[in-house]
C-alpha cells in the first residue's frame, strides 16, 4: 500500500514528507493506521548528525491509532481495535519472563529493520529503514508486532495517547515502578519536560509529601506547580543544590534526573538523603562517564538506571489511561498538536523548549 511518511535522509536532520510503499503485515505483525504520534527527544537525537541510526529512515515511536490488519498468529488485537504502540521486547529473555520487558536482553529498537534483515518500506526501488522501536510512526501507517501494541478503550481520546508509549510512561513508571515513591516521602525532579512532569503527576498520585521541580524554562515550572510541584527552582546562575537543600534540608528521598546532562546528574546525586534513591532515565549518547563520590553512597544511597520507566506496558498504559479518565493524571496538558507536514516546526519547538510534548495529528 502507499503511505505518507517523514523520511530522514543522510546529511539532513530535517525530514521530507514522501510517498512510500509499505508491505505487510507479516506473521506476528500488526498494521496500524496512525491517528497521532508524539515527537520525543529520542527521535530528535536519532535524527542528529552524531546518531548511529541508518538512513534513509522513518522515525517516530509514540504512535496511537486503529488496527487495520493483523498477520498470521496475532491474537492480542483485531481489526478496528484502538491501540497505543510502545517499545520492542523479545518476550522470552529473563527480563521479559519477569514482566520487565523494558529491560529486555535483546531489544531491537534501533536497528530499524525486521529480525530477518528485510525492509517493509521502500521509495521506489530504494529500501527505507523502518521498524524504529517496532513502529516508525511518523507516517500515516505503521507496522508493529503483537507485543508492542496495547489495546485501549474506544472512548479514550486516541489523539492524546501516543506519548503514553514512551515519554509519559517513562516519567510515571520511573516513579511508580523503580523508585517506588511511598506516601510521605520527598521527591525532586531535574527537568520539567514530558518525563519530569509525568513524574510529578505520578509522585503526587503516589502520595509524595513534598515535590521539588528544577528546570531552565519558567513556563514549564509554572505548569509543574499546577500539576503537583510544591516548590519550583529556575536553573540559572544560583547554585541548584543549595536551593534544593533549602527546601529539603535532609535531602530528597527520591530524585529523578531526566536531562542526561552529566553536571545535572551529579547534582541529583548530591541532593539525596541517606537511603535515598536516584534514577537516571537519560544518558549522553557518547558514552561519557559520570564521576561519583563513592563515600557519598555508603549511607544507603542508590542509583537506578531506568529504561521506559521499568514499565510493563500491558499493565501500566491501561492504568494511566484510566487515571486520566478519572482526572488523576492530566498528561494532555503537556501536548501541543502539529500537522505531519509541520514536523520540522514540531522538532524545533521541542528543542527550544517552546513546546513540552509535540504531537503530530495524522489520521
């Protein structure tokens, strides 16, 4: 079938909207007509000049849409089901068998082709890399696999739900699944973008006693206050650690860094209370190392590397949809919509901080 997609080609970080040929779904695969898809910082990094992602490629990994067809062996969803698309996992490694698929031993999120090496996207005779996070959802249609499509209620607002597949579930899941914030504990988050704001909403829902948010953008901090932060700190020339400790003299029981910036990650460790837990959900792509004062850790402080919020999407995504329906998790307030043809503007606005969560309306 013919589809329209945003194609990133070599030497150009801005995509062109092209007509491609899509073949499939094959055995175990699911064809989804994309209604809307989020733009994530991982997409932007993958499009960057330093990215190892092959070209030409269709990115996008926060898709939501309607199932149009299923391949042989698919029993989880049927034609007409509304679904959120999420990350890849194998289903049979120790992590997957322990219901921790985000820590799958054999994830295939970045190779951008099927396990057998074949391509299902072509521009004429030219193969185009797809299958990014098992979806490549910057397109009118995407192919997923049975494990990474999550059925959601038909009455749920599908155009808002795509970010649950990555950014929102990462922030919320980090708090609920890995850091396991308990009622009465204190929480600080470095960065008030999609991940940080989702973490704030989850921490408030979990019963955190006091929440501190840090960011470089005042408008994001204003929204953080509205969504549950008790204290906001603008990261400028003043020492951030001192400012946080002014609000939390004993340190924070839980800290989440969403920036992946080494000096900020170190600040996150420095503000931990004894027995505190610190989570990192992003890291530099160049493999840079973070110096750590080991003595600082010797009073029970721990560090958690967190992927996709330690999520089991089959349970977390429906839970977040339900919380949203009941008014406890208003993640739609993070979203600004763009047309597929305006994807370059969506990327720009995300990079500058103008938009917290760009979502491309497609279907």
